[in-house]
């Protein structure tokens, strides 16, 4: 089972990482102004990741999906990435860069499997 690791950010706020069972970071949050809003972000990932469809923007003629959704895109260095957007269209988490398209889809699958039941732990600074 995965876990959400909450910690103080360097920028005077809070962030979380979703880690897989093997300890690898699957997704990273934005910086939240308080611990409470960070916890709300975690709940949003838990809820939205299950219902989200994949909008693969790397495919020509892709079909836009309704929110919540995972957007798959290519970054400036040519790597595949994803971001999970909530029902309101806000980005909740982003993923790392992947060299292979199949790996970015595996990252999304890992979130769908790990996030709903993941425990929340606070990392001390």
C-alpha cells in the first residue's frame, strides 16, 4: 500500500508526495499555505484519482475529457508527464518525467491503485 508523506516546504508551506509501496515517489503536490489545506489536497487526490479518465495529449486528435482527469503531455525535454486535475480543473498533483509512454501510463495506474487507501504520514523537518 502506498502512502502520502506530508512535510514542510522550503517556501513556508506544506507539500505532499504520494509514494508507492517500494518507496518511489509517484506524484508531488503543489505548495499549500497550511497543513489543513494540504490534507484537503490529499483527500482530493484520493477521491479524484479513482474517477479520473486519461486525456492523452500526446496523441494526435486526442479526445478532451471532463474533469477530474489525468492529462498526459510531453514536456520541453521530450519526456512524458502527467498531471491530475480535480473536478474544478485545478492541478492536484504532477508526475515525474518518463522516457517511455508506457511508463507514464504505469505511473497513473499506480496512483489509481495506491492513492485511495494510502495512509498519511507527517515527515518531521
